[in-house]
C-alpha cells in the first residue's frame, strides 16, 4: 500500500529474501539440513517478483501454496511449487 506509506511489493520481496538468506546462512553453519519458513501469500509473491521467477505456463501462485527452495552458497533457487488445494505439484 505505497500510497499510504507502505512498502512496494518488490521491497517486500527484497526484505523477505534478505531474511531468508540470513537465516539460511546461519543455520547452514549450525548443520541444519532443512528450514521451514511460513508466511502469507503477499510476502511470498513479493519474493517471487523480486527474484524475477517465471512459472511454467498454466502454473500460478495461490493461497496455501508451498514453495520448495534450495539454498546453496548465498543463492536461493525455487525448485517446486505445490498447491494442496488443487493437488498440483510442479517441479521447476
């Protein structure tokens, strides 16, 4: 809600990515293999927009979606999108 002094969706995505990378880096050093982040769809959509990720044709992003990412040496890569409502699971 930029007109009311809020963040632009890309700014939200940038902030989400920064937080995920910071936490992933810290936990990688601790030996963690998997991390779970839970958020509302707008923040995750902002992340997708900020990272300039393209979904395959016919694959969208909706409520309750699960996004599986891989973290490797400071990089985050979207691997899979799961929509538990429709039952669609897409590996990218």
